[in-house]
């Protein structure tokens, strides 16, 4: 058979998850179905083992029509080129192999449930043909569910057919659960001896159960129980007997395990009758019987108390000579007061037990006991009736004991209510799961009959009433979802959730539609952001990306969009600043250019052009400031140092390539000023021919009336001295390019002696 692996997709809908089993003809996998949370079991059969696809279809349809909580009926199949794909829901829980270590009551409960479920299948002509522990799933509540009917089987009902095979297979399961070993082949004696010798040490098994197992494993189908109903009733009788302790003390050996079935004999189970085949018995009016007995007792008491108490004198007897005296007849003594009081007390005690029985009987009848424990209920009524005869005969202790036994049996019936209730709730849930409103309503009605205020049953019954409407909404919602009408689908799923909050998957569907709408809105916001970004609409792009980011804070797409937006805005601003900086450079506004380049570098310190532009602009700005200083401050030329600095500055300026008009003008102006500053100017000095005149740092001129001197432009100081007169000091400026006014220097202020 073709090999398969996890994650493989079957028929574009089932994804294989985990291999469960593999046989020669098929593989079993746990799988997930696309779009669903529920897990499934997918079985892959070789197609050549299916002789008739049509017969296979009919069998699956028949299985789907079964109505018992212990049968898993939801199946589906797909036919492919070389294989058959059979699927069913995956049930959580262990298979029945775990019963090999389970207590006896749990084994009996599971086996009884399986027998009852198979009986329902057999009544409709369907046999399982593959009963084994692996095909019995146990839930947490220890209830058993039969799964995986054989794909093809000839389902004729009869002792020689598959029904007998199902009985035999269940017998093998029981043998294994009781012993932990496989059942042997052979005679009843061999099977009984093996069972006796391999019983688990922790179990005390009644002979009745051993006889049942041995009979189920008989090689002759005619020696097996006649039906699964007979098996179920036998198990029920054993379970009840164990609870009452009536079979646990019985001694047995291997022979006691062999069920005697002489020709024409009827088994003990058959003599007990079956609830499905017997007419329901009508309870005897026990209250009227008890009332008649009470009146009888009261009559006895009244008569005894009205009887005369006067002593009767003994008659005189004349004895004949030699005659033998005769014994006088003994008159019956009336009951004593003690006996009457005791009898009345015994009647009251029996009546009290009978009243309890009748009250419980009425309570169970209100709870529709005939629908879930008819056989045992009728048996309890029949047992109670047997107490009427001793009650009428004033045998009140005997009657009370019978009534008590009947009451105990009826209490056993009442004790089954919780199990029946749980099964009814399970059937209701299964009915809802397979979208069968009628079956669900019937099951929940039974549950409510047992427990009218059961919240699960009330909720389930309410769901059953609205199931058809809910399914209509579900179909419309799914159709809208397939058409990608997310908003419409969301409204329909919400309406469905309001109508039936317990509908499986409705919350997930609402969440899924909300997610789809959120995704749609997210993609719309991202689209608006991207389109605005392409149009350089920065505000529109930011609104779109920020809206998308609020919807999905962890999604990287909006964050990336905002990063790209900031980059483009930055690039745009860089471009503007770069253009402004370049314009300032072109206009030789170097200080402004430096500011623009600084702004660019604040945004991105790694901009190479901004770094280069700033360096250039700072150098040119410094040169510009120096040029302005020299051209705007003539006094800086009035020294050799100043002229040297001007000469050096001129060289620096002339070394600049690509000089602009401003720099060229500054160079020209500096050249002209430097040329003038380097051209000597002739000045005239006037004195009184009595003073010694000195021009500091230039020359000592001595005494003269008028003299001329060539000086470079600048500031000079001349001092005249004369003995007995105050010195005369003059500071004068030699301007560039023109002769200044004559410099007059006379010492005319005489200094007085002693002054």
C-alpha cells in the first residue's frame, strides 16, 4: 500500500498529523480538516478490498441511521483512483485495552453499554464484525463508544451470522479484561479451566459471569447467547447481584463455568425475559390490599376487646363408679393485648415500607422510568405483589421483608437514573452534533423527565428547538464567507451566536470574520498609505500608515511604511536644504551656506556632500571676513605687518579656483588698496627753525623752516624739542593716494625757571 507521511494533504481537505495504526490493507491516521478545529481519524484502504462501492455506500448510510449513544455513527468516505478514504471524528480517550487493569464494575458497565449498542445495530440488520478493544473508546466518565464498523460485511441477523461473531468477539474482550490474557480455542471445559486459572488476582468474579463468558466463546454459535440483548441482561443481572453481594460468596470450580444447555433447555437469562419482548405489567393496587388487611386487624382487635371477661364456674361432674374421666375440650384462647399490639406494630412497619415503595414507584413513573429501566422496574413491581398474600394473611414480617426487598430493587432502579441521565444528555449532544433536531429533542426530553431542572438538558432542548433556524443562518453565513462578503458573514454569524451561543465553532467563526474584516481594513489603510506615498502626499501617507499600525501594532509593514515616509521626507528636506545651501554657495553667501550645511548634518551626519560643503563654506566665510576686515579698515594698512597680512590675504584669495564675482571684486579692491598702501606719499612739515624735529620710527629731521618727506600711508608721530620750551607732539595720518595737509610743529610755550 502507498506510504504516507505527516503533513500530507488527502483530497485537498485532510492534513495527516499522526499515524495511529497500520495493517496490510489499510492505514489509520489522526488528521485535521481544512477550516475546522475538530480532529478526525482517516483510514486509507486499498480499493481492491472493497468488492462493491454501492454496497459500501448503503452500509455507511445504515450506520448513520443508528440511534444509540454508544455507537459512533458519523462517517464519510472518498473514492480515489487506487484507494478508499474513510473518515470519522477523533474521540479523546483511551481504548478498551485499559480495562485489563480496571475494577470489575467498570468492566461490567463498559461491556453492558457495548452489548446494548450492538443490540440496537443488530435490530436494524447491521453487525460490526470488528469488535476488539481498539474499536471501543472509553470516555472520562467510563462510558464506552463503539467505532470503526468493518467496511464490508454480509449483515444477516441470526445465530449463524455476524451477530454470533459480534457476540464471540465481545466474549474475547471480556476474557481479556478479566484475565489480561487472550482467550483460548477449544471446548467449553478448556475455556472454563483457562479462565479459572488466569483470572486477575485483584478480581472476584461470580460464576454467572464466568458462565456467560464461556458461552459467548463457544465454538458452536448455537451454544452462544441468542442476542446481544441477552448478553446485556446477563451482565445487568450480574452487576445487580454483585451490588447486593448475593453471588460473591458462591463457591465454584471450572465445572461451574460451563453453562449447561441440554436440548430444548432455556437459559437463565432467557427465563428472566427481556424488556423489549415482554408486555409491560400493570402494578397491583397495593394500597387497597393493605387497607383491607388493616381493617381485618382492627376487627380482630375490636372483637377481642369486646369479649366478656366474667369467669364461668366449672360445672360439677358426677363421676360414675369406676368410670374413666374424660378430658374437657380446650377452648381457643383470644389473642392477648401484647399479641394484638405486636401485630399492629408489625402491620405498621410493613405498611411504612410499602408506602415508601409506592412513593418511589410514582416518582419513577413521573420520570418516565418505562423508557429507561422498564424490565427492572416491572420486576420490582412483581416482587412487591408477592408480598400482598402474606400481608392479607397478617404475616406482616414476611410481607415487610418482601416489600423491603422490592424497595431495595426499586432503589437500585433509581440509582441508574444518573447513568441514564448522562446517556440521554450524551445522545442529545450527539443529535445536535449530527444536526438531528428530532433525535436531540427526544433525548433531552428524557433527561428533563428524569431531572426537570437540569441546566444542560434545558439548554440542549432550547438548542434543539432553534436548530433548524440556526442551521439556516449557518449555511447563509458560510455562503457569504465563500463569496468573501466578510461584513455580511460576520452579521450572520453574530445573529447565529445570539440565537444559539452553544453552536460549535460559532465563536471561532465570529472571530475569523472579525479577523478577515480587520485584515481588509488593514490592507485598505496600507494601500492608502502607499498610494499617498507615491504621490508625495506625506500627510495622507502618514495617516494611512499610522491607522494600519493602530490595527496591528506588531505588524512590521506599517512601521516600514512610516520609515520610508520619514526617509522620503528627509530626502525632500535634504534636497531643499541642499538647494538652499548650493544657492548660498553660488551667491557667495558663505555664512548662510554654513547654516544650511549644518542643518543637513543635523538630519544626517553622514552626508558627505554636506560635510564637504560645510568645510568649503567655512573656509570661504573666513576668507570673506578677512577680506572685509582689510578692505573696510584702512588703519590696518598703516603698518608693515598690516601690509604683509594684506599681501598674504591677497595671495590666499588669488589661489581660490572658480572665484565668484564677489571674491573677484574683493581681490581687485584688495589689490588696489595694497598698491596704494605701498605707494609713498610726499608730505610737508613746517617748523620754526628752532626745534629739533623727530618723526618716530622714520627719521630725525633736526631744525628747519619747511621740509618735505616721503612716507607710506599710515599713522605717524612727530615730536619737536627746544631748550627751555615745552615739547610739541603731533600725530598725523598719511592717507593713501593723496598728499595730506602740511604738518606744523613749533615749540612756542616757554618753560619758566624753577617751574
